[in-house]
C-alpha cells in the first residue's frame, strides 16, 4: 500500500475515534464520578465451588457469541448479561487487583485480554459507523502501561466472503499510564498518553512494515496524574481467565478473557 493510502486510512479511523469518544480514550467529565460498590444488602451468592463461576462464565460467553459482544444485544439479553456479571462480581475473591500496576512487583492483571462484552455506550456507538466495522478489542497490561487495541475493517468487507474481498485491517493503539489508587485496592488510575494507528492488512496481504501514525493526546487540567485524576476503572471480578472492569465517566462495564496475543 502506498504511503498516501496508509495515511488516508489512518486519518479516517482517527477521526472516528476522536468523534466517538471511545471509552478507551474518553471525554473526561470532571463533574461525574462513578464507583461500583456492592450494596451491603446484596444477596450472598454461594461460591464455594468453581462450578458456579464456570457456569456463569459459560452463559456469559454464550451471550457474547450470540449478540456480538453486546453490540447487537436485545434488552432481554442485556438484562441477562448484567445479572450474570453481578453474580460473578459477588463471587470475586481478588481484593488487591491494582497491586503491581505502578511497575513495582507482579501484577495479577499482566497479560493480554480480549473484550467479549460491554455496556459502555461510547463503545457501542462505534458499531453504527457506516464506514468502519469493529474487529477485536483488547487491553494489554504491561505495568505501568495499559494499551487498548481496537481493530477496524471496511464495513463493505463484511458483505462478501473472504475469497472475494480479502481482509483489510487497521489497528488503533491507545496507550495509557496506570497508577495505584490508595482509596481502593481494586481501582486502577489512568492517564491517556497517545494514539498510534497502523495498517496491518490490505486485501489479505500483511503490511505491518509501515511505521504507525502517532498522535500525543492533549492533557486537560486535572487529568495529568494517574494516582488522583478522574480517569480510572474498578476491577470487580478477576481470575486466571476472566476480567470484569467498570470504568469511571462515561460509565459502563467490560468483560474480557485472557488470550495469548493480538495476532490478526
């Protein structure tokens, strides 16, 4: 692919990202603060065996596969997924999920996680784009960095079988810097640093040799410290293969599974 086309595609997707307020790169609302704290009156779910959690996770995976990670979910499916997630959160035994996120010590979050479900409106709206279709979405934890990875493809590509229109993929990497929040051991503070856009495939041919197009994100007053700013998320469930987080403004939750890599 020539350099002009590479830059054009990168700028096109960058415009979509900036216009859509992706939760991984949000418009911070300094007036709003959302915290998930289970009510003391919540029913206690029996979680003495792994069978309960395994069944809940299987049902969540079923909904994720049936409703495209929440993008195509009906109201009934969203209610069912929310109930499953709340039940899983009551089973959560991880009370120090943020440890090691400052880069000192080993973090239980370290690794690559792929999103399987979301209720975040600023991510769900991306599915309405007439130009680009969403591919896989990942979070890569390499403390103190957290990189959010979003793959895009031309929407027309989904209308034809791969042998007629081979795959074209453009990847956005949103880099954040994490910090431990002293007020909550399951809370991870974030400062958004930069975005890189890079074409990975063009009509089925690998083109990741091209350098990415980078953009440093502007720092708004009051948002420059990951340990105290408005950007953060709470880990509400974590085990070896499933992660559930609830983000601060603009709100919404994400369920992610552990994977080996982000290979297309």
